[in-house]
C-alpha cells in the first residue's frame, strides 16, 4: 500500500481509503462478523483511513465502525462529517459542535483526524428543505457563528485535528474561496472516468451536467489534499454494470432500465479497453485512473465484500496507463463517449 502526505499536516493517508457510505452497504446492512472480518483485512492490507458520516444510516455506519474497531482494538485515521439542514441554520456553529460530539460518541473515540462539512459551498441561496443538506451558502461557512466557527471550536478543544469540506460541482469559485481562507486540509470530490473535471478542464466535446472546476489542483496549490469519493461513478464503472448483472445484495440497488443507467453503462463500455489492455477489472481501471493524478491523496472504496476489498486494494502501486491509452481516452471524451462523431 502506498501512502500520501497532505501538505504540512503530518497526515499520511493510504492511497486506498475505506468508505463507509450506503452505496456499498457493508457498514449499514452487513453482519457484525462480516464487517469485522473485512475491516480487519483492510487494516492488514495497509488501509489506514476510514471515511464516515452521520448521514450514513442516520449514525448507524459510525456506530458499526466504532464497534468493529473496539473489537479489533485498532485506531486508524478517522474522518466524519456534519450535515447542515434547514433546522440548523439558526445556530450553525453550535450544530457543528453537537453533531461532531455525537459522532465521537458513536465511533468511541476522543477526536477525529478529519472533520468535514458535508454541504458543498454555493453563492446562491441553497434550497434546504427537510433532510436535504446538499449545499450551504458560503457566508454560512465564513461568517461569525458559521460552520468554520464551530469547526475551530472543536479544533481548539482537541476534538478534531484537521478540517475539510465536500465539493458538489459547478462550485469551483466557491471552493477556491474556501481553500484561500487557509482553514482546510482535505476536500472530498468525485473524479471519475465518466467526469474528469475535478482534476482538469472539461475535455472539449464532453458534455457533462457538473463541472468540478479542477479543484484537485486548486487544493494542492493551497497545501490541501483531495479524497475522491464515488470513483466508480455510483457503481457503473464495474464489469457487473457493463454486463447488466445484479449488484451485490448489500449494495444500494438501481434500476438498470432507467435512461441514466443505460447511458452510464454504455459509457463504461466505451472505456472498457482500459481494463482489457491492462489486464484489470473495470473497477481497478477506474481506481488506477484516479490514482494517476499527482494531486490525489486517497481514493475511497466502498466495499460490499471481501472480494471487492481485495480487488481494489491490489491497485495500489500498479503502473498507470500508457501514453497511447491516455490519448485514446482523450478521444473517447472528445467524442462524448462515441455518442457523436
């Protein structure tokens, strides 16, 4: 397993991280014995960074990970997050503190190595209704009593060590503004073979709903790291998805007959040469692409099974794509995955 240091923080993260979210489902729907066995194997393989959030099963993923780590008597590097919803806008800083303290209790630890705001920054007024937390106004990050204020209180009290936030797309300007405030050490952002815009300019000809504005490079310039979530694009960059096979029973299920599913499966098929020519699975090729970026710190895997863990952990240290393959990939993007000449 290879490790990457984040700027001057002293944090060295395994380049494959362990994501605890609901898409893979292990830390929400798996049995305790299975969770323990897979986490133990991840640690044995050198994975030292676990990414979690209260929103993953309304605290269940944190509780389950805490139980597993207590059983294993191991304390890896831990990340969790804070979701800010409409009901929290009257006391954002206080909510950040209370939410984090609840996460610490569920995880059974005294501090988090990284705490992130789960809302992406926006300059527009975010539409926060009910359980929605996708975005947060940048003023609500920066102003007194805002998210950063609460995070700094926790850092002062030794309950968190490093700070970060999530990028949601079409927010490059806001992300750069937050990075420029010099509080943050780690952003979470999607960077995939289907949409590489978090790590470069959008290729000419590629049509994509979200432009992530090359924020990975921006983070590096500010001494911050980049954790890549959803490197498999929600599970579409896998051999199973390309073949139209069912997902693992623990994984979040999707209707393969929707238009979005059909489009993504076809796009993944157009990229399958990267797996075939490198003797990789499609999932391994997707992770290899992510790790080829020089400013990516960690690619977060969501594992439903031991087999998936072994498959992805083995990618660490593998050689990148050849120049000819990179050129062919560029051509696929420029053709919008072959959907137009």
